[in-house]
């Protein structure tokens, strides 16, 4: 499953960050999940708690921030968050937009000890 490889990469990244900071353990992990990332938040959580038992992140809590799709309109410059996935500017209805957020999974913060 896609979520499993995502979790493995996430655990590796957290471990690297923690070791770089000289921490002994990770308490809390905050991850932003974009609506377009293709990741199911519930599956991501269950995969995380399955795999973290055998990792440096054992005992850490995973907190997810669900990020809506954010777009910037190339015509009027309006930045909007979309509730529906209709890719046009809510203000001027232009379809010339750039997606600026909501596509990725991003590690936002780590609480360590
Ligand atoms: Zn616009």
C-alpha cells in the first residue's frame, strides 16, 4: 500500500532530524497532508502506529493537519483555498491558476526529548 512506503520515509526523516538535534526520543510529530497527495489520513495513521513500534519513533504521537488545495490566480492574484476540487479562481472565475499548497505530505514539526 502507498501509505506504508510513505510512513517508512516519514519515520526515516524523523529519525534523521532527531539524531541531528541530539534527541533521545520523539514525543510528537506534526505532518501536513495535502488533499491532492493521494494519502488517506486514517490509513496513514494506522500504518504509522503499526511501523513506529520498531523504529526510533516508538511511542511518538502522530498529528495530522489536513491541508486543502490552495491556489493562486494568475489573473487577479487572489489566493484561495478550495472546498471543492474545481480548479478555477473563486473571485474572477479564471482557470489560469497555480496550485500552491495541498499536493504534498510535509513534516511540519517534531517535539523531541
Ligand atoms: Zn482570479
